[in-house]
C-alpha cells in the first residue's frame, strides 16, 4: 500500500492540540473570517 503523505511527514510528529487550538483561534478571529462566520450563522 502506498503512503498518502510525503516521506518527510513520516519522520515528523503532528502538531499538538495546543498548537492547533492556537492556530484556529488566530485564523478564526481575523476580521475577514469573522465576517464569513457571521454570514454562515445568518444562513
């Protein structure tokens, strides 16, 4: 079976949940993303 990720990904660990939470918070709180979330909630 062929691996679906690059060989480098096999050597590295995935990001921790704390890192992912920080990333999501930073991304979702940008002004552009806030507007997009507001539009989704209005639908």
